[in-house]
C-alpha cells in the first residue's frame, strides 16, 4: 500500500509540477539498450554527461537552490516550491527537491550501469577502458558530493540497481563513508583521465578541481588541517599545470564563447537547451522572473566592480540576473568549475592555516584586479578570510555556491534571517525516497 500511495502522489506531482521536476529516472539499462561496442560506450558516456543537463541538476534547480536558499536570490515568481527554498521552510514533498535528488541519482546510475558493462566490450583497449572509467568515476564522485553537501548522509550507489526492493532499498551512509567513496573514485580518475581540457568534458584539471573543492568541504566536517594543505595543493596544480588563466574580462565569461578560465562546464545547445534565462529574465523581456537578485547582493558590489553589471541588470523597476542571457535558444553553458574558484580555495586554505599569507593575498587580489577593484592590503588571516567569503559571494553569484559556502563555514545562521535552526542547514530527504526505500537505515533529516 505504501508504494501504491506514493505512485499516486508522484503522478499527481508530475502533472502539477512537471515543469520543475523534469527528470528521467535511469535505474537500470533495459536489455535492448545494452552496450556492446566502442560506439555504444561513447554514446552511453555522452548520455551520462547529458544527465547533468536535467532541470533538476545543472540545468537549473540545483544551482538555483544554492543561491535561493541563501541571500543572493529571492523568490519573485509563482512556483511555490521555490518559495519554500527561499524561506528555508522546505517540506519533504517539495517537488523541486524531489527532482534534484532524482536527477543526481540518474547521473550516478548511468555511470554505474556503463561501468558494469565496460569489462565486456571487446573493441576497447585497456588504456581506453581506463579513460572511460575515469570519466564515469569523476561524474559519479561529483554526484555523490553534490548530494552530500545538500542532504548530508546519503545512500552511496556504486553498482547498477534493478527494480527489486533489495536493490533499491539501501541505507544512508555516514558522511565519512560518502567522502571516502568520493576520494576513491577521484584517485582512480586522476591517474587515468585525459590530460587536455575539452569544453564540456572531464579532464585532469577537472578532477583536480573537484579534489580541491571536496577536500575543503571535508575539512569543515572533520577539522583535519591536513585537508587544507591538500585542498591548496590540488588548487595549485590546476592553477599552474594546464595553461589556464583568468579571463581578462569578467563579462566575457558569460558571452557563450570558449575562454581561458573554464575547467568544466555543462554544455547546452539549441537542441539541448536550458531555461535559466527565461526563469531569471522579467516578463518585459519574455521571461518569468521566478527569482531575482536581492538588494543586499546588489549593494555589496562596489559601483566600479565589473562583476555587478555583468551579473545584474534592471528593467527600470526590478533587478534580474543576466549571467544566463540566451532566452531565445537556451544555449547558455553552466560552469561547474572555473579557475577563479581555485585561487579562492587556495587563499581560504592558507588563511585558515595561517601560512603563505602573501600567496593568499596575491590570490585574492588576482580576483579583485579582474573585477577592477583596488588591491587589498592586509596580512591578518581573519581579514583575508572575510575577503574570501565576500569575493566568493560576488564572483559566483547565481552559480550555486553561496548556500553551501555559508553552511560549511558555519555562517548560515548568522547571515540568513530566514534560518533559525541548525538542522535546517540540510535539505529534507525527499518524501518519494522515504516511501520507496524500506531500509531501516533510510531516515529523514532532523527538522523535517
């Protein structure tokens, strides 16, 4: 009866909110879609990358939630699920959160399904098989990480699932075990991934960037200072090792053309479009303005900060975000990693450790210089950390970082008027998972 009730509820939610759910569950590969050749492998890998385009993932809602739950965006539209996220009063049956969960596990499942079949493909060499595995492990690690920083302890899926209760019903794993799997996946990927950067595909630089980010996040959980050194080290490898450089013009980062700063981005085209510009733009420009920049964010920018007018515009009466501006074709790419983050990760790690403070200052000033701001002059670690926090908020506005930065640095309760309980710093486990995952180790987060 539980399952039947859920299926009915899910059908209702799909009909009522299909616009924001937009997921394609992919638990297992049907027999007629089995991979049997190198050509099939490449097609299936492309399908795994394509799952990042889902409206529940980097196509919209995952990155929007990262600013809407914080103080960069405010709900201004008609979709009630966004209102809950904006107010940090999310219900377990929030269809947007359900879509985020499902979309990320779709990516993980596609990676697992293909990895299970790779050993049996005859026309793929061992070296090439390892390269394919590295791409898939990178995507799986990214999925588990994105789940963990939003929901906390989550089920870790490392093998294909079938339709049985035993396969679908697995427990949430402690964060230590989630991160252990992430690091294991990334170590293999680091050793076998392609070296060159190709727009929209995993690369050695992308793997190292994810390692830098995850080490910094894991430090906030464990307090192990060695993780800060590792985060700074991986960030340095990305900065120094791949011919990348900060794009001179911040505005050009969002012009739709390749640039010198991109490490990994989700590639959209007219055929595989997103609706980010439509959701940000006002009705006067054929948008729906579901969410808008906050006055607080706008006021944090200095008047001469080049990032302000490249991020926010006004239609005369209201602010709206313009990092995603292709409302006609929806072909705006979405950054997952770009070089500016590596500078700020290194600066943050050094500032917390109280070492290499001159380097930390140089890294912060590199970001400030590109924004047409004067150099910062300080050697105080606290001032440096405050500046890192501000630069991250302004630099990555509408790119999905702000909420997670506030949570991991224990600043969320102080900075957000809508947040009054520590337990709400995690999103609720979706009701659909609770109704279909019967394992004793599947449970709801506190506050929900």
